[in-house]
């Protein structure tokens, strides 16, 4: 029913990254990639999955038709980040994350380590954080939006990263700050028939994310928590259609 994507839907497919979280058996992860790669280009291997399966998770995605978004959010001294970025690039991933709050020197170290073999995106403010948390817990006397703008400027100034991670709702506020083709990677995307995770506080629909100019939308639980293969495929396809319809 959903096997053939039209031209716009193929473009939409390239804007989706499925979060591969909550897997305890590598064969199940492999099955999910095979199941959904006709509708999803990127598969996000996060901290939990990488700790559990290591390099095998990356190989499994690559060997079964997906591209790897390695989401380890590096945040350390520049020397450590440089060496870690080199190791990541050697895995053959398409893109990986670092924290913009690590500073310009650290971002540049990531670029040196990766040797331009993978795209680097810098996390601004996690979508689980709101103004209350940023003030109370982090003691940052700025709004989330202010901090996103500040870290976007730092990421651009570093001339070392290919994009940033932020809520898609914030893209209109930083569009004038970023160069052409700068990636905007956006977690906190709601499904068609379900919400984003309850720990996501700055969420948005796939349609609005596409309209705002999101490059890659990270979607996990709205697809993964469906009860059957058929339901997951249907949700993925409906998201593809929603994005395709929003593309100008």
C-alpha cells in the first residue's frame, strides 16, 4: 500500500530520522530498520543504543539500507572531543552531535577530528528544557530562546559545524543568523496520531516543522510505540505525506 513514494515524498523521507531507542536485542533493531527504511532515511543511534550494542548498531543500520545519525552529544575538553570525533568518523556515520555549550574551541576540535568525513550538528538547548528549568536548574539567566540564539551564533562563529539541533518552533528566530544549507535538526516532533514523548517540552508537528524549514526531524515514540508493524508503517507513511504536503 505504501511502497511507492512520489518525488516530494522521497524528499520528505530524507527529512526524517527515526530514534532507535528501547531495543534489547540487535535482531529487533535490524527488523525495525528493514521495516521502515523505505520511508525513513536516517536512523538515530543514541546513547542508550550505542552503549548496549556499540559499533554493531551502526553497522546494522548501514547494512540494511539506512544512514546513521549518531547522537552521543559530545561535551568534553577539546582534545577528548577531537579524538572521539575521529573515532566516530571512522565508523562511517552520516552525521553526529556535539554540544554547542562546549564552546567554540571544542566545536573546532570536533571538526579537526572528523576530517570532514561526517556532518557535525551542535545541540543548542535540549527540547526537554523550558524556561523554568533553564533558570532554576541551570542557573542561566536567560530564556530558552535567548540561549538558543546565543549558542546558534557561537556555532556559526566556530565555522566548524554543519548545523544545529533545536526545536523547529525556534527556526524562524535564527534563520537570519545561519548560512545557506546550514542544517536544522529538530527533535520533539509529534506524530500524526500520537504525541512526542512526555519529557519533550518544546514540541511541534511535522507539518509545521517542515514549513519552518527543518532539515531533519527526529521522531521516535510516535512511531516506535505503535503495537504492530502495520501501524508503524502507516504512521511513518502518514508523516512522510504530511511533510511532503508542506514542502513548497
